[in-house]
């Protein structure tokens, strides 16, 4: 006969096991229908050659059912220079250190993190990075619980240079990038955040409070501007001909993640053009599903 303690331990192990599966699940959650729809959008926008030439990467994840994500991706594991998008890594590392009692969430730190994400302030990003610690941030990205930089999946999110005029202090081992991202690992950042697996629930809510209501209206945000009733949690990046955007979209009856990385002077326009067709795929899917249920 099982004791109360052994039953409790069994429950804890079951929860831990399901958490590990959820963390790993995006890599095994490719959905053929969603993949075909993404590729159709890319074709209609005449972006097939950009994908074929590795000038464009897109990851698109339906997380309406958080335990059963549906993934579509092109060039998803390829890293690109992503400019300010990896400021997401500073945000993550700061909140991890807050959770571990190594940092205090002061008013000053709160303002800097908001400015770093919402308005992409380089000065604020560098101040927060220095509080976290440069090597500490890199270590956090590679921790097993996060694995947001993982050599088995082409790398991922990386930050090895402050957002100032100082030189890079640690380029990523696989691609020699100072500010790098892959579309899939960026999508994983939002998925782990939304499923409560980056930090504790109260701190997750604070991270989302910083990410919501983007202060820069371009790329995905501009492309979605005509759609009512959406909450957008977003970080983008731009430098010369490198364009990056990432967004967690919440509507009344669906949620999804979109990430785009482009290496072209037209990249910003590509991402703006992609935003609405991707939104329509998800909105239509759940509109039809609700009609079927009713």
C-alpha cells in the first residue's frame, strides 16, 4: 500500500516529467498542415527564393492548446545576426537572477527593462546586462532547463556584445555572431514563457507586462495594426540590412508565436507582409473549429 508521501512523490515526478516533455515539445511538434499553409504564404508573397537562399527564416507556432503546440518553420534552426532582438536574453537573465535572489527588482531596473524592450534603448540594455553579468547571461542561455542556445539545434539565442561601442566579448561558437538568433529558439523563448517554464508565475506576468504594447510600429506590429482585439508581446531588431521580429499574439480564442529573421534591405517589408496572412491562418482555423463545435 502506498504511503501519502510516496503518492505525493509520484505526483511530483509526473509533473516534472510532463514539464520536461513540454520544454522539448516544439522540436517534435511539426504540423504538416500548418507547414503547408506557411509555405503557401511564402510562395504567394514571392519570398521562396529568399528562403532558398537562406535570406529569410520564419517560425510559426500555434499555442492555443499550450500542451499541444503546432509548429511550422523554414530555416528555423539557422542563426542570423538579429540586432536588438537578443535583448530578450537580457530580460530573461535579469528575471532568472531576480528569482534566484541575485538581483532586486528596483524601480530603476524596472524602468530600464521596459525601455530596453518597448523602445529598444541600447543604453538601458547595457545597464541591465552589466547588472546581470555578461558570462552569467551566456551560462543561463545554455542551462538545461532553458537550452536557448543548443549546439544540437544550430545554436539559437546569443548575446556576446554590449549595446554600445565596445567590441564583442564572446561570439557564438557556431556562427561567430555577437547578437544572434534562430527563429525556432526565439519561438521557444515565448513558448517557455507562456507555459510558465522560464520563471515563477508572478515573474512571468511581469515579463509579459514589459513585452506588451510595443513602442515601435513596424514589421509585424505594423502588419497587424488593422486587426482589432490582439495583445502583442514583442521584440524586434534592425541593423543595416538585417531585420528581425518576434511576437506572441493573444486573441480571444487563440494564441500563436511568429518569428521572422531576414538578411536583405527589403527584410522589414517582408516581415510586415507576412504578419497578416499568418494571423489569418490561425484566426480562420479557430473560427471554423468553433462553427464545427456549435
